[in-house]
């Protein structure tokens, strides 16, 4: 029990309540007004705005006789309206205002109760300023719709990052009339990764040592390489048989056959 009592006392001592009964106003203001006040230098002694209270002496007993307006400082620039109406709410949930100050070497700052909300207002431009405020809102909306383009410098000047990825070949448009329509890339080819060209050529020579004739489908399965890339290598190393008993297969060109036979003989 003693420990709980100390803990409660400690938490209460962190809350400063000297100004708890002070009356404060809560006001909802347009974004342009809030930004204008935040940009006002704290060292400038001139007020940012003034509130004018108007009272109708013939209806002094009625709450509607009170009229609140706010006049912005004369040094405001741009299309920011200078005059605003403050519409006061009669019924709202009781509220209080708190503040927190940062303290050195302390995670939680000093919390103080600044007062109770006596009046709550909704701030909107006066009738004669509605046109300027509408223009300001349209300009803000127009700016928010503009997308800023970003230019990025590519360190690799060989253009590796600019090559089309597998599956994108069919999506690239061309203005050339005589350019052939790109063949769609098969799903199976998209999953395969190209080997180094020299390494693949060595593998191909070893395969043709096993047997003299290979079909493209067989070579794709043996090497696990994209068919299109494999065709490029085969067109350099091999001859394609269009007829005869080995129709539809590849075999090494005579000069490569002789080189392989000489190597085996040695």
C-alpha cells in the first residue's frame, strides 16, 4: 500500500494545475491561416490578428446579439482573406487544454493544465472574402495535382539497367514499319537465367561429345537456358538439319567437329 501511495503522488506532481480554471477559447481555423501564424517570427512584437466583438444593444439579452469577427494583420500577403467570421458553438463536450514542455534527460516532459474551454468557434471567411478564398483553394488543389518529375543519373553507362526484362518484349512499341513483331516470351523461359556465354559454349561442346545430334527442346532441358538465347549460340556453332534422318536436330559445324576430334586425339 505504501508503494502505491508514493506512485500516485509522483504522477500527480508531474501535472501542473495552477492555471486549470483559466478560461480559454478553442477555434478551428483554415489551413492558410494556421500556416501564416506559424511562419510569424516569435521575435516580432506585432499581433498576427485581432478579434472584434460586436454587441447589439437592443438585443442584449439574446446570445445571438454577440458577433465575433477576426481581422488578420495588414502585412499578410497573397490571396489570404483578411476578415473572418467566428461562429460560436453553444453545446459541446467539456474540454480542457494541456501543454507539455521538454526537459533535459527526461523522456516525458512537464505536463501542465492550461485552462478550460469556455467558447468553441468555427472560423470562416467573411462574405466579401469568399471569392478570394475560393481562388486560393483552387490554386492549392491545382498545385497538389501537379506531379514533380524526377531525373535520375545512371552510373552504369553500358545501359544494362535499360534493357527490357523478360516478358516486356511484346509491350515495347516501335515506329519502324518493317520491324517484325516480337514473339511473346514463354513462361518457362522467363524463369531461366542466362549463363556466361563462354561457359555455355563449353557445356555445348561436351554435350555434342556425348551424341552428335540434339533437338532444341533437349538442349533447353540439358542446359536450363532460355530457348532464344540458346538459338543464338547454336546458330554460331551448329548446322540445323532440315531434312534427312536427323531432321529437326542440330549438329556441330565441320570446323568445330574437326577441332573436337583433334582435341580428343591428343
